[in-house]
């Protein structure tokens, strides 16, 4: 697992795509916010693991491995 840091604090990341409906708490989200349109997929490739991110970018983002 890799962590992203924002202002020195570990931060979760989440890309809001159509997968939201697969979450266990989707009914609760739907009750709170109603019909929120799905965000279309980004036209850029995404790194699914830390090893897919070039070393120079990893170093700039301060990606660290969880213990």
C-alpha cells in the first residue's frame, strides 16, 4: 500500500467513477445526495500500483510504503 501526503499528512485518494454503486454504503449516499451523475473516465492512463509511477514522480510526491 502506498500513501499520498498532502501538507505533510497522509491522505486517501479516490477517483469517483461509476464504481460508487458497488460500495456497501451506496444506499446511504444516494439517500443523502440523490442522483449524482457519474464522473466520466479520464482520458489519461492511470498507475494502478506504485511501481507503475516513474521514480522521479514518486520522489516528488514522497510516496512511501506502509509498514
